[in-house]
C-alpha cells in the first residue's frame, strides 16, 4: 500500500478526487491541517462521490504531528524545485508521497531538509507552473503502483 500525503490542501475538489483515487488503489490518504475547507464540505463529498466514507484517511493537526507519528517511514516530497524525476525512483510498498498546497507547494524549509527525497514531474521550465494537484498525485501514484505490479489490483 502507498500513502498519499496532502500538506495543507486548499481545494476540496482536489482532495475529494484524490480520496477517491486512494480508495480505488488501496492507498491511504493523510491530510495535514490547516485545510481551507471542512471535512463535510459538499464539494469534497461530491467529488469523492459515495466513496468518501470508505477512504482510509488519517488527519494530523500539523506537519510536526505527521513527522512524530511517521518518523520511521520513507517520504518522497513532490515539488517543482528539484532535478530528481519521479520516474527514477524505485517505489516500495509503504512509501509515503507528499504533495503541498495548491497555491504554494511544500515549504522550502521542509524541502531543504529532505533534498534527497524530493521528486518532480518533468515539465517545460519556461512557464514555471505546475499541474493540478489531483493530476500530479495520479501521475506519481500510478507509476509507483506500476513498479509494484499494481499490488495485484484487477
């Protein structure tokens, strides 16, 4: 099983879509506060469809709590600020993949202390933009699943 971590997600539609993806791929969703929405937000429920109630989810009050509870795990940090491509990583069962909030990504302080585990999706550099959060999660998660023969998902 893979673990998808959203650090301070801002858009309930993205979080709902990602939750749905996590359920359908047997991945766990970790949400780190603060959020820009409530867990009973109608957009979150609508995009998560009737799947939302079954998502394997854990919520943390802040990044420090996440680290305290997951101090001995392997975390990859998705960012545009690295040269390490996600496709060069050899993902293993139990790995965590963290994504930052839509407007700012993962804070530099966190990236700087985890440089070796920072990964990116290659894009043209001139635009200095990034993909939609739920699209980014899908790209990296499905590569990790592919590398692990989809853990026998049908």
